[in-house]
């Protein structure tokens, strides 16, 4: 009530950006943890000898490359921010009195 359409849209965009930032950071932390403990996770489900028998290697290799992490984090943050644009556009077009009438 009393906010301009641009202000309403910016609130929705900032909320989408914040949710995207938190989700991206939590996903990044979870990915790093799972990659660090990948061998222990796999061996808790499958015997190590069985893995080496069928796949001809003993450990699952991984390479931590900064450009990959930067691309992934940037892309997920961009997608989550853009996901807030459509609801922001809809909310900015609504008239508060009409919305309250139907609630």
C-alpha cells in the first residue's frame, strides 16, 4: 500500500536474488563436502574390491577447477535472480485495492 510499481518490483527482485544467493552458497558448500568425502560415501554402499574389479580403478578422481566453480555459481545466481523478475512484473502491475477486494 503506497509503494510505486517500481518499488514493488524491486522488492521481489531482491528477494529472488537473496534466495538465489543463499541457495547457491548452500549448494556450493554441499558439493564441496560431497566431493571431499566421495570415496567414503561410495565405499559405504559398495565394496572397494567390487569397484576395482568392474571399473579397473580404486579411487574416484576429481579435479577442483576454479573456472568451473565460478561459472556454475554465476549461472545459478543469474537464473535465480531472473526467476524473480516474472513475479516482480506481475506484482508491480497489481492494484492493492483490487487485490484486497478479492482476499
